[in-house]
């Protein structure tokens, strides 16, 4: 018997949450956080354990990331650059 499931049902996006960034539905974990953990060498199982997710949720987030990698990597780089700028500004005011 074939089981049908919409993998997209595991993810959500809402302009009112996380700046519109995609996240695991019902959890406070963005696709970006999962992608960053993956890029640091964490396995899907380790990510699931770290963020208290189901392994399917991690795989859905990673699939979304790989399909949209250019856009998500640019968003991560922009966030990192802004964080660096703010940290540098705060340090110069001390």
C-alpha cells in the first residue's frame, strides 16, 4: 500500500515569524539554523537531537535548503555581515 504525504506540510513560512524565513512547522527552528548546523558537519540525526526535531523534519528542511541554497546562503551571509557590523560598532563605542 502506498502512503502519500506532502513533505511541504512539515515546513511553513509567515511574514510575521522569523522575518518570513521558512521554519519547521510547530517548532521554533528555521531552515537557516538547520542549514548552518549541517554546514558545520552535523549529521541529520545530530541536528534532530540538538533541536528536538523528527528526522523527517530535518530532511524536509535540508531538501528545502538545497533547492533554495543560493537564496538562503545569501540571507545567512547578509545576517552574518550585519551581526559583524553591529558588533564592531558596539566595540568602537566602548
